[in-house]
């Protein structure tokens, strides 16, 4: 079995670079649901948070990023939902 931890951490670090001070991660070209606009930002930010949380050995390194992302998601709730995503 191939250990992909180093590769995963490299991508997690790249997501940190893509995160804005307001918490969203918005530099993706595509999403798995082909979302666009605000929905694309919400989806991309959500997957970035999951990536940081899955980095078990380095999760504390991403704690601030996780918190910023979650705060952004919470602020994105409209009418008890996150848009169409």
C-alpha cells in the first residue's frame, strides 16, 4: 500500500494558500456537482475543511483554517440552507 500522507499534506497546504481571510476557499475551476457562483465557493470550502480535518497527524496545524472555513459556512446560511448545494 502506498503512503500518500505527504501528498495529501501538500494539497492541504495548497488549500491554505487558496483560503481568503474571510474563510472561503475560492480558486477551483470545477466542483463535483458542477456548481457555480456562491454554491461553488461553499462546496469548495466544505471540501477544504474535510481535507484539513482528515489530516490526522497535522490537524492542529490547520485548526485556524478549519475555524475560518466553518465560520464562513455558517455565515453563508440563508433560509436554513446553503443554497442549492
